[in-house]
C-alpha cells in the first residue's frame, strides 16, 4: 500500500513540475540599454506576476503553453511580449514614453536643455520662483561660556532632507536659500562606521577630538551615536498606510510619478507578514487599497499605477483617514506607521500647523508613528513637513531622485521604518577647566532647555535600526584670547566644580519604543589634541560637510573655511565609497564654488593643520 501511495505522490509531483516553468530575463531601457528596476512583469489574463530587482532581473513561475507577458513602468510604454511554450529566457526592452520624458535640465533661469530620463522618474522646473518654497528661519548657534553655561542640551536628529534638497538646488544651477541648509542634516546624510551597541542600551556613544581646520586655535569635538542594528528578517511585522497627496499641485512629473516609483521600491521590500493600505487625498480623502499583505505586491503596485493628480488638497482629512486606517489594522507588537508623500501644500481642511501638530502628537501616543517624504520644487513646504515628522515620532526625507528613494526606502528599510529608541536627547557637560567656550554646529531647531533633559514630557528625536547621529562642537580653550568673538563671562545655568580630569561628559537619555519612561547613561572624555592627519576618514568627512554647510549659509563662524579647503578634506576622506555618495559630494562642492563665482587656490589642509 505504501509503495502505491509513494508512486502516486511521485506522479503528482512530476505532473506539477511539467505544468510549471521558470521564466527569467532582464528588462532594460531601449535608448540607454540600462537595466530598469521596479518593472511590473505579469502574465496577461492571470494574477501571476513579479517585479524586477535593482539589476532589472525577474524570475516568474509560468504555466506550460503559449502565454503573453505584460511589462509596465511609469514613464515607459507598456509592452506585451508573446512567449512560446519552449521559451524560458525572455529579455525585454521598454521604450520611454515620449509624452512624459522631457526632463528640463536647468543651467540657469530661462536656459534649458532637454534630455531623456532612464529611470522613468522625471524632474522639471516650470520657471517658478523658489521663493515660493517655505523654510523656517535659522539663527546659527553662538559660542557659549562654559563656566556660566556648562550644559548644552539638544534632541538628536537623523533627518537628512536638507542634504538632498541642497543637492537639488545645486544640480539645477542655483545656490540654495540659507535657511534650506540645516547643517546637522547634511552631516548626517553620510554613513559613519560607528560600532553598534554591545550592552543593554539600544544606542552607543563615541567621542573624539581634533584641531579645527577653519580656526586653528580651536578644537573640534565629534559626538557619534549609533543605534542597534536589526536585520530585515527580524523586524516586527509592519502595518503601513501610504498616505499620498494626489492634488493638483502634485501633477508635475517630479512629484506624483516619482512618489509612485518610490513607494513601488518600498513595496519590493515587504514580507508576507507586512500589510499596506493606500489612502489618497485631494478635494476629498479616500481609501484606494484596503490593508493588503506584502505577498500581494502586484496588487499593491497596480493600485499605485492607477493614481492621478487633480483637485485641491484636503491634507487634514487625509491624515485623519490614514490614522483611522492604521488603527483598524493596529498590531500590538508590530510597527504601525503612516507614510505621507506630498509637497506639503495643504490648502484645504486642517491647514494650521498647530491643528496638525495636535492631531499627529495624539496619534503617536497611541503607538502610530508618522514618516514624511517630501517631493517637488517651486512650492515645497519644507518647514511644515519637518514639523509633521518631528511631532509624529518619525523621520523626514526629501526625495529628489529615484536613487534617493532607493537609499531611503530600500537600502535603509529597517532604519526608515523601525524605531529602536524614541525621545533621544543629548546633554553635554563641559569642564570649564579645559573648555572656555563652545558652539554646537547645527541643531538650531533641536535645542532644548537644560531642564528639558530630565522631563519625559519633552520630545526628543527618534532613532531607527542602524541609524547614526553625529554632532560637532567647536571648542575654545579658556586661555584662547579670553574667549572667542568678543564673548565675555557671565552668570548662567549653574556653577560646577570638577574633581577629575575629564574635559566633558556626554549624557544620553532615551525611551524604548513602547515605554513612556526614560533611561539615561553617560560617557566621559578626556582632553585630547590630535592633528587632522591622525583622525579617521569619517571624522574628516563630517568636518568637510560642516564647513560646506557654513559656506552655503555664509556663517559668521566659518573662519578660514573655503571651498578649496572643503574639497581637500573631502577628497582625503573619500575612502572606498561603495555607493558613491562622497564622490557625489565632491562634485556638489565644485558646483557650489562655481555658482559662488569664486575659484580660490587649492590649499593643502593636511599640511596647514599638522604644524603644531
């Protein structure tokens, strides 16, 4: 009996194997011959389908017999490919859609040249004045007297929207507005090789110090914070809601089409245990796709492909519906998050900043966080988008290209979507025996009062899996010309007496994602004078980016910084540069130098800082 059962099972398996075949191939651009990621490849008349990976490759189980493949991608003409019974390797080339492909490369206002886009994500400038964009004003941090004000307190910030936004301006042949340059976000755009925490805390602290390149009398302190790493396989299940602005302001090719491509890239990362719903808003808000498991990628991507822009913007109503949808699918031990994709131009419904803040702050207390993706140019409401993300315990990214979408939503999937520590605050305690004055570079909109550090009701920043945060302080010794820039001693926070040789102590306070009470730990640092030639490439890179930010802002504290100095620093810190981000930075500095109408002589920073 067992023998016959075995033969029957073997026969069934053999029949099943004969009924299926594996189709493989590469989908590429007809003009450039470059592989295309995120292409939908499906079998016509069936629910069978897949999407291409980053190399344009696809693998698809198909039935025996003649079939027809359908390949589609935003920005390209959909193509049907007949496949004979014996074919198994079918490469496909897609032709760019001529109606969507004109990309305007801005050399200067009124000067344009057309070129084709190979990604299907198109960007254009309509001639709109960038002054219609909104940025919060930034008053750069000043030097503080360490004897009178020994404590410096701020919330961490892992956002990096300012860097990609600055890149957009420079690539379009313009210098960015000064208030668009948040120096800490530019510094934190880059990966730094801090070791992940090894103890019970989800974050670890690292400190080092060197001579300041733009002010040789001063020291530059670097504080690095590294969050624990979690592999994608070990992330908790995700309950996501894509909240997509489809109002008339999103009609430009570098807005909604790029939103669709970006969220399709994210869809590729979803696991069967993850769920996604899609909510849209324009004149009214509605659910386009109910909560759908990550295994049904074709269904999710088809829903995205059907979106069109038009109408006014009921942003508040959309957010409310998105939160209600997330609440309906709430996972007690999961990652519950709304992902808002918009240019921030809310003009109907809840539009005041205070109303939106109250709505979002209330929802985060119930365990539903908000991440914000900004798109477009000409009317970008950067200030509003940053505020929404801050209040929603999420992060804010500006997506200017498909590559930026890939990095944010694919390469850093866990860090973008899974918080390992919330309300993270840093408080640095300076020893006036070593430190006469100090200045935190950037973080102006993250500064906290001294007493806020111990107040669990005061928001900090959120860190996702694997995230790093870097902060730089410029420090003057007590004997350095009786404090820099005319600063005079005064009475301030409180006087402190030191009985050790530590130059400073870094205190970190954080909450675990599901907790409302905080924990704190500290690390001390001794005074250390090190020339730049003996510090890591990461420290030099962070320093180059900080100097670049000060030049773009024309900071009064830029000292001897120059574009030539920034280039020298960045080139010496380039290292392996696997993803090419540091090489791209070098090109941006060169563009900024030309736009600034200055070509200073190339200086050897390493030689300048090693003399002493």
